[in-house]
C-alpha cells in the first residue's frame, strides 16, 4: 500500500486481561504483521502492560482484544473519550454483543430466530428448564467467548457440574436448547456478509469447543458451505439483520445453526472475532479475493470514515 501514511500512527490493541488473552495475542500479532507488511506505521499496544492514557500518542486504533474489557465497550469508551477513531463496533453494540442474553433479547424483539434459553440462578427450578428446553441443553457463561466454560448436558444429573463450571467464568449462566444439525458462521466486512462457512468439528467432540477451535487441526471448514444458493442468501440476509439489530458495525461474525428441519437459529455475535491467518473471517474474505494483509487494511480503512 503506497498511501498507508494516511493512517498515521496506529495502535494495534491486543493481549488484554480477558480469558481470551492467548487468542488475542495470536490474532493481534498477525494483524500487526499484516499492517507492517502493508507499510502502515503500526505498533503493538497491550493494555495489560500500559496505561490507556498513552493512546493519545496515536492517530487511530485497530482493536484485536477479545472478550471482556476489549470486546465489550470498555476500550471503545476510552477511545471515544480520547477522540481516537477505532475499528469495528461502537460502545453500545460491543456491550450488547458481549452479552449473549442481551443479544438474544434484541433478536427476539426483532423477530429474529435465536435458540431458546433460560438464565440459570440458584433459585432456578431445573425440572422446569428441562420441561421447557428439553435435553440436551448447552450451559454457557453469558459473557465469555471461545467456548470457555461451556458444556453439553444430556442427563439431569449432569446439570450441577456444568453450572459449576460455567460459574467459574461468569456470575451469569444460561442454558440453551441444544440444536442438532449443522453449524455455520457468517463473517462481515464493511458491514456486509461474506460467503457463509460451514464448521464441522470432528466426530469425537460434542461441539466446537476451545480445543477444537485452537488446538486441533481437524475441524473441517466448508466454503462453499453446502447450502443451496437461495438458502445461503437467506442466511446472509438473516445475519445482516441480526448484525444491524445489535448495532454491530464494520466487521465481525455471527455464529448460527440449522436444525434438522432446515430452520436457522442464531447463536451469538462476535464483534472482534479471531484474526489469525487460519481464523474464520480471513477464510471468508479470501473467498472473495482478499489476502490477509488486504483484509487488515480494509478493516483499518473503516476508521477513516469516522466510525468512532
Ligand atoms: N444451542 C446450541 N446447540 C448446539 N451446539 C451449540 C449451541 N450453542 C453453542 N453450540 C456450540 O458451542 C460453540 C460455542 O458457542 P457460541 O455460542 O458460539 O459461544 P462462543 O463462541 O462465544 O464461545 C458453537 O460454535 C457450537 O459448536
Ligand atoms: Mg461462537
């Protein structure tokens, strides 16, 4: 990129202190390397090690922090205060996207299909939850990512351990109806959906868990995704509405499933998805001709439009 100077000095924010720090370190380094290769004056900035007030020395920020603190509106709020343009979703959309329940409430209120769920507290009558959602269910911390703290529960006696595990990561825990079927992920660039990817974890794992995501290389990524052209268009249109409903902007990713009857169910939105060279957004962008470096520059270009 010959005109990379237009970006000025760019802070690539990665690391942080969330449960997804390790993933962020990988993603952030990949983005930093890509921007440097593209001639951008980019520097690493780990808010765990440095005061965010030092951000005043930069012209803009590329946020590659995953999870709490970085993907939930906190750092976005700091950048707003400093009047520094930044990539991706703003304060409110980030805060909503980090909360799986708030996200679902907005989708439900917008008539968008999301898997049925219940918040679980000490007072919750688990028999009533089973009567409502059936079995299996998946137990999730409400504010985590990367499948941290999640388990599939097939028998009533397994609830307690699953809830305990999720509680170690979050004060708010939910049970969600288990969707049997196919899993898809829909990436966004410039606010528009990219080709859908089908995710197929190996047969011996219950779902696309942390290990399958980051430590194994036998997850299959279908792109093209195997849906008919019409179905893929429908899913993209559904996800675009879902992306906009929560106020997500620019780039991101929505995870969804299709049940055995062919119905789509939205799972969650990621406003700062993984960005290693083998992550999902780069795969989807590649399918429409973006190299990893071009993708990183395209995301950064958003900050020129005053998205912050
Ligand atoms: N309702 C569900 N039914 C079946 N599998 C699910 C369900 N919800 C999540 N999963 C599996 O768990 C993975 C992680 O769930 P997700 O809601 O995307 O949270 P995150 O990616 O933030 O950890 C999904 O990619 C999917 O494989
Ligand atoms: Mg997910």
